[in-house]
């Protein structure tokens, strides 16, 4: 496996040399290196055999006119536009994501309103309200005064005569 990885990295180094060899632009020193590599590498030999006819075909064609300086910028803009359109079409989750964001915004607003309402109501109702039904014996005689500790609770219960029959 290590030898295959070594050959793979060696093939990457010789890839540019293969292109130059096919076009005839290879120097003598590089040609000798490539020849040595081609003797031991079947993949590069096969790639060279497949690339040679394509170079001959390209030479038979007449050169194309230069598309101009803005060509690559326009083409990349079109590619980005098409990719974004395809991404929008492919996204099955987009409606769910949109709904989730709307739900989160609505829930945050509702929570803020509830907290504000509670704070305002709490400030307005700071007095103690006696919610006991009328006619019930008083456990605490003074509803405005709360006991400070356990002993005071026991004293209040004793003062109201609870526990006597």
C-alpha cells in the first residue's frame, strides 16, 4: 500500500511532464526523467497513449478568437447564479427553516410581552390582598403584617385561640 501511495504521488509530479511531452515542449533532462517513470508506471503510460490523439485533434482546429477580458468574470457570475438557483430548488428544508425562524421570532415577542405584563402588574399590586372568604377565623389577625420567624407564627396561633375546643 505504501508503494502504491508513493507511485500516486510520483504520478502527480509527472503529470505536467506528460502534457509537455505530448505537445513537444519537454526539455531533454525532463524527457529522461519521464522515460524512466514511464518504464515502471502503467497508469502514466496509458494516460500518455490516451492523450496523444486528442492533441492531434486540437492542432487540426483553427484557433478561436479571444473572448475578451470580462469573459471569465461573466462566466463565473453565471455559474454562481445557476448554483444558487439550484441550491434553492434542491432545499427541501427551506420552508421548515423559514417557519422555524418565524416561530422563534413570535415566541420571543410573546415572552417579552408576558415578562413586561408581569413586571407592570407586580409593581401595581404591591399591596397585600386578603383573599380569604368572609367569616373564616383569622389565623393571622393583621393581614398586612407577616410573621418574621417561627416563634411569631406560634404566638399568633396561640393569640387567636386556635386549638381550644
